[in-house]
């Protein structure tokens, strides 16, 4: 058992020592049984958040999670949540899927109130009272298909019917929550199986923000596996499958500014790349990371693509790779051309930059200033 598990069980031991029953629950137990790499270990306990905080040296509260304390223990972080309804069986019944409702106690004994282990063995996603589970938090409908994508499991017939009948409830869920699941779904090994189910249940019509159509789902299914791709790459691939991606659409996805900017950059250069191969200036302005991602997207989308090694060679052959490497500064330009400061300075530097990048002039202070002097009247 991995060291995270040993330490997590020590946390359970400590709580037990103070008289509180505690269990590892949810995804971690599932992933242990499936021999999957685990993401995080969640713990539930009969202790109140205050009581938990008295049992450990380092604990933190999170504003949005009232019943949860983050325990830092021997370098690991654990989310420790007070059991709903005082008993483990109550807590577990309200989780989304049986395979996520397994628990383990401090002795490493598996506790399964809902037949989760049986469903794991038979590769089935099932809910206890699916109508209630799906309607009380409709995000769970998308989570079901996220797990299909990750695990390749079947979905229980009754659960499938509930999703088909109730899919429009998902429309009310916050886009931020949706995006987390959607990215995981895009990355799953069994993505296309999940996409087919999203189509047959019509859930795609109700996913907030994504503007999915049957056509977009088909396009997405054409992409090679995104399992090893970054979030940015996955989201850009997704955007490429849509008919229209504009500013309001991206804003509506509630991504960070940085993330949207990265996606926009990649989309722009992807579009450019549809018409022409990489030139010196495009590569310089895009930077190698963006160029690499654009070519990777082409490869994943089964289009002819430039070898990444080749691009790297070209990148390294650039005379400069950033504005700061230019041999002249704004002050040099003002001094040498003897003109008052103004927008022309930036234009002059851009011109010099382009002359250097395209190899027309060497990155040499004297040469560049002379050239700019010759063009003084145009500036
Ligand atoms: P991952 O491996 O991606 O972390 P996970 O199953 O651990 O998947 P989390 O989102 O980390 O998923 O949630 C941890 C556990 O909390 C789940 O296994 C499940 O038992 C429960 N859970 C999470 N979100 C929900 C939800 N929306 N409704 C019901 N139970 C949920
Ligand atoms: Mg988890």
C-alpha cells in the first residue's frame, strides 16, 4: 500500500484514539480497488470540525466547506469531513454512485453498505435511488459520464433512464463545476463511449456553457485520445469542434483569464496554420509552446503536422526569442533619432524586431540604429 495510505490510516488511528470513528471514503477507496493512481484521500469522521482541529497540529478551514477541515499530516493533506447524519451508513447512502460509496476503517477493513464492490467487479455505475440522487445534485449526471470516460464502465439501466428523463436539470448547475468534470471527461480513455451516452440520453443539450451539438460530439469523437494532454490542450481541442467560438462563449466558460488567453492564442495560430506553415515571425510571436501545441492539436485531429523536433530546431535558430533580447532599447531609439517620445518608439522597436527575426539585419545596435535613422521620416 502506498505511503499516502499508511499515513491516512495513521490519521484514522489518531482520531480513533480520541474516541472518534473515522473512515477513508469515496474515490480513494474505489481507486485502490481498481489499482488506479489516486487523486486525493477524503476522510469522514464522527468528530466535529472543532474536535478534528484539536487532534492535529496543523489544520485549516475552508470558507466554502463548513463541515470540512484540512488536516496536514506528515506532509500530506487530508480533507476531513464530519459525517452527515452521525452514522457512516447515512453518509454513504447520499453519495452519487455505489462505487464512490465504499469506505475503509483504521484497520484497513472495507465497508460496503450499498454493493459498491460488486458493481466495481461488474464494471457498472449505479446509484442507490437514482432519481433522488440525480435530482438533488444534477451535476452527478455529468459525473456519471465522466466516470464512464475514465473507467469504461456500463451505466445501470435505471440510472440511464433517470438521466434521459431529467437531463434538463443540469442546466441550472454552475459552469465552474461543469468544467471540472468536462475536462476530466475529455481526458478519459473511454471518452467516445461517454460521448455516445451523452448523445443517447440527450444530456448534451443541457450542459451549461458548452453549446454542444450532435455535430460537435461527432467532431470530438474524431480526435485521438487526449489522455496525456494538458487542460489547455483539451479545451482548445474541444473549441475546435464547435461551429463558433467567440469572446462571449469563452467568457461564459468561467475559466481563469490566463486559461482563456492560452486557448485564444492557440485557436488563432491554429487557424493561421490552416493556411500556411510556420514562418519565422509567427513562430517568434507565438513562442515555441504555442507552436508545439498547435502542431500537437493537428496531430491529434489527424491533420498533417510539422515535426515538433523540426519546430524546435527552427525556434533555436531564431536570432532572438524575446523582445528583451533586441540589441536596442526605446531610450537608444529616442536618443539616436532625436525625436520626442511618442507612439513611434514602439513602432520603431517592432520594426527592428521584425528585421532581426526575419534575418534581414543582424541583432547589432549600430546596424539597427542606422537602419532606423534611414527610415526616420517614415516613423
Ligand atoms: P477523482 O478521482 O477525480 O478525485 P472522486 O470520485 O474522488 O474522483 P471527487 O470529486 O474528488 O471525486 O469527490 C470525492 C467523493 O465525494 C466521491 O467519490 C463521491 O463519493 C463524493 N462526491 C463528490 N462530488 C459529489 C457529488 N456531486 N454528489 C455526490 N457525491 C459526490
Ligand atoms: Mg477525489
